[in-house]
C-alpha cells in the first residue's frame, strides 16, 4: 500500500504542476498550436465531468470522487495481492481522481489543457489526471475481459 500511495502522490504532484504551469502562463481560452491540425495546448476550465457532463454540479462530482476513492481502496486494493501491472495502474487511477478532486475543491472546476483535432472533430480538452483515470480503467477492463475469456476457455 505504501508503494501505491507514493506513486499516487507523485502522479498528483506532476498533474498539479502541469495545471499550475498552464494556469500561470496562458490566459483562459488561449490556444497554442503544437502540431497544426492535430494537437494544441489550451487553458480550459471544466465545471463538469468527462465531456462536460453534469456541468455545474461541482459538489456532486466531489462526492463521486471521494466515494470512488473509498470504493477503489475497499473493493479493489485492500488486502489484495496486486500484480506489477496493477501496482502501476491503481496509482494512475487514484492520482487522477485526487488530481481532479483538488481542482474541484479549490477552484470549483478542473483545469484542462490537452486538445486534439481529428479531421473536423475537436476532441474534448483533457489533462494528465484524466489520462491516468482512462488509461487505468481501460487497461483493467481489458485485463478482466482477458481473464474471463481464459477462464471460460480452460473449462
């Protein structure tokens, strides 16, 4: 558990440093093109969840974040022997949740800064914490599906 806590804390610190750099060096709404017609940096504020769902429901999203942290600990980590991959994925998940919680609690919104364009589609702007959450959940879901498949195959 100490390793997960330390790695989670490192991820939160990195996330908060990147958000502070964006907030202090860019004006709200400013965009900097990094790769034309594909990748840009921006200073965006998200008062909702992913894709700005539940916009304006900051206290509800704070509650969801706290409940998620408790659930991750009690149902997924507590007294469980984690694989090396899980020992890397859980800190990404926890760090991502905490990183966005810090923003919501202290700012009332989440600072987002990574923007991608696919053709004429502007993918919703996101941040490092979001990447940690999505990457960890998708990987764990894939691991679970694979494990289920292997169990069924061996029967």
